[in-house]
């Protein structure tokens, strides 16, 4: 059909523009990166791993709860304690969060070894035992609330034979409380529990169940008389403890003899560690 001059001019202009576009250098044309996806949250193209991470994280960091939500929605079937242990492993720099590079190390395992789920599993039966044991003690101490206060952590240390001073307790909380909320959640507590040297300065081997039970029993006995939880007993506080040992026929020496034997540094007080060492030697 016949085209008027104006319509013909528009058609010619359109064709010239299209021709120019086809002749443009390839680097000036929009490209899609192979394997990239559109992130609706950021409005940018990026890898699938980045999109998944951004979807389940916040401000570039992923918490233990966010990792659990991701695994639940993506079909990674692990129990809660197993994922807590996995979170501790993935958080390689011990910041209390998983950053994208750490997440990527786990995510790309699907390409490298074919199974991301397997890398979330317990690494050994011994690790599983320690994690389950830690979970039990955490729930028992916190009453199932999901977090441990400064005072509860102090009691946990006390029951294992170490009385923390206020300064030591502040230092310990600074190290454990990664998110700075003033409490210790289970992943923070678990990271501490899984460290073999968390009480390296103590002379008893706390990893042995039988020994740990014994230490816990002695510490609870000592704590009955240490009402202010200072970790030390004065002579007057030690007297009723001594009398209970005499009544149980565990001690035959006089109070003065016991004080001399127990108070190794001669400061006039009985510390928890001094009592532990002395009481162990009397049996």
C-alpha cells in the first residue's frame, strides 16, 4: 500500500536506528552474566548464592535462627542442635554471624562434593555427644528461655569449679556475647563449650563425665556456704562446712589444722579451688 512521505520518513528513521544499534560495539550492549539472577531486593543481578543469602540474612550478616529458617525452607533436614553446631563451624571468624564469604564456602559445596546437607551434619559421634550435653545443661540452667544471663553464666562456671571475679566475668561475657545483647544464646554458649581450652587454667580434666560430676557435686556443697558467691569462705563461713564434714566422719583434724591445710596462700580465706584440691586429697 502507498505510504505518505511523513510515514515513509518515520519508517526510514526507525530502520536506520535499528541498523546503528546492530553495528554498535558488543561491549556497549547490555549483557547478562552467565548464571546470574535478578535480585528483587537490591535491584541488581548477582549469583544465586548471593540472592539466597540476602533473602535470609539482614545487613550482610546471618544469625543462627536465620540459618535454621533457610534450612527448613530449603529442605535441609537437621535437628536444632545439629544446626547450632553447623552455625558455629560456618562462623569461621567467630563474630557470632555468618557473612557472605563464609556462607559461600558452604553453599558451593553442592558443586564441589554434591551435598550441602552432609556438611551440616555432626562431624563425629563425640561432637554430637558434646552438643547434646551442652544443650541439656543450657536448658536446665536457663529454664528453657533460650538465653543465659550474666548471673546464670557465673553459676555455670562456678559449678565446674571456677569462681569468676567481677572483672573475669565481664571479660568472659565480652568474649561470649557476640551480638552484644547482654545475654548468651545457645550458639554463643555452644561455641564456648566446644573449646577444649575454655578452662585450661584448671587442673582437673572437666571433659571426663565422672570427674565433672564429682567436681559439680563438690562445688554445689561449697556454694551452700558461699552465700554471696564470691568464691571464697571466711573462717566463720568455713566453720559450719567443717562441722558438717566432721559429722559425716570425713574429717578428723581440728578446724585450725584444716584451715592451715586448705588455705595454701595464707590469706585467711578458703577459695573454691583451694577447697577442691584439698577435699579431693582427703578422700
